[in-house]
């Protein structure tokens, strides 16, 4: 998994533009999930997790390409 504190240079032109938008959206959802961890609102947290996973699964091949470019592979 990519450490959010690491800065890596990736040429965004080789990635699907919708993928870039999705990554930005996922970052917002991830922040929301982390904020909701401290609360007992299981429905809001569940909805956030579902939205995050839908975004991730929509561009699975792009994430694999992105991870390979950054040197992360399974």
C-alpha cells in the first residue's frame, strides 16, 4: 500500500484522467472515514467505506498500473 506521506513522481499522462479524479475523490473519502473512526455512527462510516471501495474497484487495472509504476507490486 502506498504511504500517504511519501512523495512519488508519476507521469499522470499515462493514467486515465478519470482515474486521477477518482484518486482525489478517494482521498477525500479516506479522510472522512478516518474522521468517523472516533464516532459511533456506523451508518455514515459504512457508507463512506462503500463509496471508497466502489471508487477503488471501478479502476482496479489503473491502480495496478499505478502501483507498478511506483514500485509496489504483489
